[in-house]
């Protein structure tokens, strides 16, 4: 007969007030940890949505506050009470908290370098496993092997927790997935060091031990420990699902330990397997950069992550109940190794079947954009304006760009072919996009012809389409306020100019080509639509953003500034995100359109290039761009006589917030937004741009703008995205009235600037920003004055 349990004497009596204190500390730990983790992620998202840099102080601050708020009472529990079980509770909570703090500091690694983060996570968790053993006084103790049946049941439970992620998530690249599995295994080992047999022994009272105390009390203590540990695992956002699924999994671990106790073999393996597999779900099947509010408007990644987290919580609760009833009862038989093995195998097969069936089979890692040092020399181009002059310049620009890319990329592309790395060459920026991770990136960065290597972000697929946005408002019955404010209606009625003979190019989420406001304006032919995302053959749009913006530029029926202009379209956004390569795909297409399936290098037709490009997007660092990523592209388009109009961004009212390419570039016409009271909106981004350049250039209505939406409806939206196409439409009116202005970008910009009217700045958002021009630009675009000044 055993005289004493590892945690203290059998039948140990505990002061009830100490128990109450321990319960309060546990509640504080849960609330403080959960709230701070959610707040930390929320601040990250606020900074991202505001266009501000990552706050390096954020997660160290969260760690420090959590350690102080939870660590002090946990330390008191570990030192003061007489009851060994309460002291053990304080020690394990303190150890779990410190381990989570060390892991949480790894969030200083930028999310774009996810592989590096996973390496650091695995290595740190492995080191902490050793340190935790020493801290809790368990180093050097003989290891006890666990019953194989109990271990197999733990594996089965872990696979059940992994199942929702295999169904609703999607893996990254091969290296990323392997590193996620290794990091999860290391975290599982750390959990095993925290919750080993000695820990569970502190809650075994009586002989045989009462399972209710072991499962309920031990499970609660272990649940708090796993919540603390889970708070430190994963980049910002990826840890949140673990706060739901890991705590109830602790009761399953308690039931497994009760079953192991009856076999006389209780070790760390069950905890390692169950926690490791549970952690592998969000680490391997979720890209932390996609757990973002930027994708929360539809059933996108945040929705499915929440669904997987809730499903994981439900599975964890069901497992706790089932294992508690089947394994922890005093009269429960010893687990059958055969039954346990069969259960684990069935679940393993189930996870595999779900992953390759209803799940998102395959690997979906990031790609690399390799930017070469040499860019094409575009000096000494042919002169002349008007259509013929513009076409001659565009043709020569295209020829030089392609020639430079083919000459300088030859060796690199040959080596990539030899390595069997899929790649896509570009000429508008002399660059190559290639499949690869950190190792390939390091090799590419050392090549003499390479300037730098960017990460070209790729969205992971969804288990179901995000759905198509629809408009709920009717078509306008009169001229909307925004068109009246810029006097576009007077251009139509008094000057008889509607934009006929001019083509506007839209690079955005797509276009509903069947919308009544847009169907008749589509230029047609095989070289007027390009979709590098989904290879659609006719204009389509799911998010509605592209349909709305293009409608404001050339839409008929009273929504567009230049309803007589033609349009061509390209898809560079999918689910509200893009990457440098997809942005280049569309900009290349706009310089030299090519037929469906054609090679941009050989089948491009610069004489078919649109005259004006409306671009209501920006490429922030989260998508892979650096400040100069698209600079050669806009310079080449300007050299070809194609006017690039771009949104300033919705990151105001901060000064210097015009910072995401292409808005800061000097050869881009950058547009901010005003409201119906002719005041700059609070969200409109401000200058100065990098290097002190004055931005934005012009303002246009961007609050409450009515335009087309997929499916034939209409909607009112806000943003500099809505303002930008109106300026593109004004230029279309100018060039339609005077075709000799086509391609004459300096004169066009001068007319727009000289005819703009003053706008106001709301007192609440008034900032100097180096001068009023960095808030309002030249002022509000005036279509009527600009067209009259353009002459014929």
C-alpha cells in the first residue's frame, strides 16, 4: 500500500480559503491572458488598417503586463500555502506563464518571415522544455513510459482536434508545413514537461485515487496552464484559436492520466501527442497574415479560422466528456491497445481523407519576387503627342523593356529551370517570380544580377467561395451629388463631351461585364480582359470593388464621369489582397494587351494600350511590396504616355500616410477624397510622400459615392478608391474633347492642377503635414473647367 502520493499525503486537507484564492488566481489568469491576447491582435489590426508601421513594443508590452498581472499571484501560490497541491498549482502556472512569455516575444519576427518564426518557435520551445524540468525540480528523474494504449488514445484525441483544420484550413509550402509540424511537436514536448506524472500526482487523493478530483481539479489547473501556454504559440492571430481548444483538452489529458494510473505507467507521451497535434492545426493550416480584419468583410480566412476554432472547442468538449466517462470511472476497465490503435488509425485516415477531399489539398506556399539590378533605359524616346505619338512611344518602351528582361534574365531563368523551380518572368519591372522559401531566397540574394528578393504573398484557398457582393440600392434617377460637385454633368450637357474615343483601363477586383452601366462600354476583342488569378475569359467580379470604381469612371446611366469612354479590365485583387506579381501582371497587360493565353513578352500590342489607368489599390508591406517595388512600372507607363491615376489610400488622417505603392510615386496622379461638404475626409491619406514629395495631387468626392455593383445593382461606398476613378474619368473627358492631349501627361497634369478648386479641412483632422498641399493637393478636380481649358 502506498503511504504517500507524490504531491503530498493521502487525504491531504486544504484550507478552503486557500482553495478560493487559487480559484481566483486561475480566473484572473484566464481573463487577463485572453483579454490581452485579443487586445494585442486588435492593436495589430488597427495599425495595419491605418497604414502604420508594426509596433515593436506591442507584444513585449503584452508579455510584461501578463507576467506582472498573473505571475505575482501565481508566485505567491507557489510559495505560501502549506498544501502541496496548491503550491504545485502555483508552480505550474508560473512556469507556463514564463514559457508563454518567452514564446510571445518571438512575435517580433515579421509575419512575412513565417518560416523563420517557426524555426525560432521550435527551438525556443525545445530549450524551454529543458528549463521547465529544472524549474519544477523534475530534471534527472527517471522517465516512466506510458501505456501504449493510453498513448494511442491521446494520438486519436489529437487527430480529432486536428480534423477541423484539415477540413477548413489550407497548408502552406512544403518547408513551412514541415517547420510547423516540428514546432508543434516542440510545443507538445513543453506541455509534457509542464504536465507530467508528478503534476498529476498532486491531485491523486486516496487509494485508489478518486477520479473526480483528478479530472475536475487537475483538469482545471491543467486547463489554465494550457491556456497560458497557447497564448504564446503562433504569430498574432494564430494563437487565438488555441485559447478555445486547449483548455478543455486538459480534461481529456486528466482522464488519460486516470487510465494510465490503472496501468501503473504514466508518462509524458499522451500530453505531447495531444497538445502537439492540437497546436499543429492553426500553425500549419493558417497563414497568420490572413487572419486579418482586411479579409473580415466576407466569408474569408477570418471566418473559416473562427469556424475551425469553434469546431475545435466543440471537439475538445466532446472528447473531455467521452474520455471522462469511458476512462476515468473507478470501475472503468484498462484501455484496450487494439481498440486504441484502431481508433487512432481510423482518425488518421479520416484526417487524410478530409485533407484531400473536402479540404484544400496541395501545398500553397508563398513565392518570391526577384528584382534584378538592371532596369531598362527609357531615355531618348520618340516625341509627339496625340494617338499616333502615344502609340509610337508605347511601342518603343515595350521593345526596350522586353529586350532588357530577356537579356538580363537568361542565366537566372536557365538556373531555375535546372533546379526545376516554377517561375514567371516580368519585363515592366525587370523581375522573376519563383516558387521558393528562405533557402532559395538566400541563394538568389547572392547572385550578382539580383538587386533584392521580395516575398510575393499568396492567399491560401478557401473551403467555399467567399460569395459575390451585391448592391441593394436602385439606379440613380438624377445626377448624383459627386458628379454635380465636379460639374461633370455640365460637360455632357453644355459641351457635348462624354469621353468617346478614349479607353480607360481598370486594374482591380474585376468588373461585372454584364452590368447595365458597363456592358456597352467594354471594348471587346480578345485583348481587353485578363484575369491572372482565375483565368476567367469574360469580365467578372466577386467583391464588387472593381465594378464600383470602374462605374464611377465610365459607367452609363448617371454614375460615371465619362459614360462615352470604352474600358478594358484586369484582376489584380482577390479577396481584397494582392501581391507584387499580380499587380505587375495587370500593369504589363495595360502597357501591351495580349490575347487570352498569349505570352506577354511576344504577343503584347502596345497600340491597343488603354489611355488612362484607374488604380484604386495599394501594395503595402503585408502583401510583399517595398517602397520601390513598382517604381520602374509606373515610370515605364508614364514614358509610354499612359496616365496612371492611383488612390492615395484610406490611412488618414496621419501625415506621411501616402506610402503604399504606387501612390507615392511622382509620375502617378494621386487622388484623395472629400465629402459632400467639400472637406477632406478623415480617412484620406496625407503626404508628404517619401523624400518630401507633395501628395496627394488632386481631390475628388469619396464619401457616399453611388456606383454599380455586381448583379446589376448599385451601392454607396466610401474611400479614396471611389474618388480615384472620377479623376480618371475627367481626364477621359479632356482627351475626348482634345485628342492631341492624348499621351501629353505634363500638359494634362498642369490643366488639372490649374483648374482645381479649393477644399476645406475639418478642424478635428487639421494637421500641417508640411503644408496644406500635402492634405488637399491642388484641390478638387473640376471637370467643366478642365475640359474647357483643354480646348479642342
